[in-house]
């Protein structure tokens, strides 16, 4: 059963999380003396949160702002995650190859690829056991 | 997968939003089912059929070769 609290959390959860993450990036960047960059990142996250709130009535935007939803929306989220993962995988492998070609050691691309690959293998193993 | 959800809904004088509330899904999902862009899960198909007091086979039509 949904409640008013669920609705507020659902509408504000992702935007507020984005602002908190933006604030953390701002502080982390500012501690290194790059307050301009930090404020720019915070502004981007605030703008993203505002976009989710202002256009939250439209289904695609509402789906970005909430993690729940009905079965079709969850299926869309799953497919979008799958496509996004594949695009990131292509980007990371491409970055790794280019870095090697330039004489680099492939870092941090190799670490990102290893984490992604390990997470994928573990997820498949767990989900296949659950049926 | 063809279905008679739209016809059954209209015959009952329901809007997409009202049917969506009754099924616990979004109005866009009802629209997607009616237009054939989304095939509902078995659970939702059964709930829709029961709501209209029909069998699943009477509401959803799978075109077999």
C-alpha cells in the first residue's frame, strides 16, 4: 500500500540524493582549491534535480526520478540498464585499448572493466539461482 | 499479441486512468497494452481477465503459425 510518505520519498528521493552527491563533489573539489569546478558540478546536479521535479509528470522523467513503478516501467528500467551497461562496456574496452596503444598501462580502464565484469558474473550467478 | 482490453474497457465505461488504478499500473501501461506495444505479465493478464469477468484466452489472442 502506498502512503503519502512513500509519495514524497518517491518524488524527492532521487533529486535530493543528486543534490547531496553534487554537494559532496563540490566539497571534494573545493578541498583541492578547485571551487569553480565544484560549484559547476553542484549546479549540474541541482539542475538535474530541478528537471526531475518540474517535469515529473511526464512518464520518462518520472521513471528517472523513481526506482519503483509498475511491471512495464520496471521492464523498461531493466532494458535501459542493460543497454547502458553495454555502451559503458564498449567505452571502457575502447579506452583500455587506446591507452595501451598510446603506451599506457591501461589504468584505470582495466580496473573499471574488472569491476564491471566481476559484478556481471556475480549478478548472473545469483539471479540464476533465484530462478 | 492482440487483445480486447480497449473494447472491454469502453464497454464498461471506464477511462484508461480508471482501469489503471484498478489494476495498480500506470495509465501509460494500460495504453501500451491496448495498442499492443506491451505484452503484460501472466499475473497482470489474469487480473485483467478476471476484472472483465473473462478468461485470459477471451481477452488476449496469441497468433500461432
